[in-house]
C-alpha cells in the first residue's frame, strides 16, 4: 500500500500537541514527531489533497508539505529510527529487534511494539515524567495518566508498585497502541485505557497520583478537573511546556488550591509537581 506523508510545521512548537486533534478527521494511521515537525501518515487512497488545522492554528501559524511514499517494509523504517533507551539501571525501553541487550541488568523492562507511535520515552517531557515515576513510592496507589500516548507512564507506575492505573488518550491510534502494550505486559486487569479527553474521567473517580503530559493550553483549561480528581496529599505532575510557561502553569495550579512542591527541566522542557493540601 502506498502512503502519503504530511510534514507539518508550527511556528510555535507548543502547538504540536494540538495537531493530534486536528489530524483525527484525516484517517491518519500513524504519527511521529521529528524535531519540531509532526509527520503524519495515511493511505494514499484516502488522501484528498486538502488539510486544515483549526485547533493548532489558534496558537500558531501552520504549514505543511506532502510526499507520496511507495509501499515499503514499515517495520524496517521504524527500526532505523528507534534506539533503545535506558534510565540508569532502573529502566530500559526497547523493541524486539534490539539485539545484544543485557535486559537482566535493568530493574524494569518495557518492550515497545514495532510501529510508529508517540510515547517511546525519547521526548524530554516523557523522559522527565519517567524519572518522576521512578523516584516515587507508588505502592498500593491509584494512578491517572492523562494524555497517555502509549501509556508508558502508567505501565511503569504499575511495575513500580502502583495498584491500579487509568490512561486517557485523545488520539485513537495511540490509544489502540497503548492497549496493545498493556496486553503485551500482561497488565489488562490493572490498567484501563480510554479514548478521549478529560471528559472521559468519571465524576467520582479520584487518584493519589496524576501524570499530565499535554500541551500547556490543555493543562491550563483542565487544571481544575485535575485538582478535583486528586485525593488530599496526592501529587500532580504537569509537563508539556517550556521554561517560559512555568510561572503561568504555577499560577493556574495555585488558583485551584494546589501547592507547588518542585520542578525539573530537560532541554528547556519542564515538569512541575504540585500537591493537594488536606483541608
């Protein structure tokens, strides 16, 4: 099958996350990030030659180019662009085609599936969030991974001691990939993945820990809902924004009654950790 590759560029990199929602009507089969660009792939037979990005365009100027890709072995393409990733000896993220790895040297091992999907741990925000999972005592806790991508944070949280987890992902293909990973790691009885946004969260659901690695505008819009879903003394980890946005995110968290505890940085990307006080 021939495919069309759309290379989408945003004048403001913060708009990249919003492009996922804009792509949904295009019947895109896979998406990956290439620097500050987003690459979207769809069957050539379904491509009309027209694309619009109204959600992302509200934040940035969006431009795109297209190219036709003849049928090829997509697994080989993925293999050439995906390197194994480790965080010390605590975690390794790898694929079946990686050879010569000493998996026994790592405390936790997460195997990715050979397909293009967001959430392999290589992006600075995902890496920062993985570190937050590993540093926490999650034993017996219930965790929410909102904007979960491949659900890698929720999967690691369960490996690290959490009792149950919920992942919510707006991009249907990423959500399907997450469910496959959940099954691969035999966690289906403890980790549910829902397709949707924050509205997929039920009114009476609450969590001791929430991971929200999403675009800053989504974080700001949904901060109140995160706070209401967080149990007293619970922690909320927020990422998906740059250093310049840190004070804005902190102010939004304080406005809904959350206390700032700390923040971490990697390549100018931020993770802010806040806590819900006991009333």
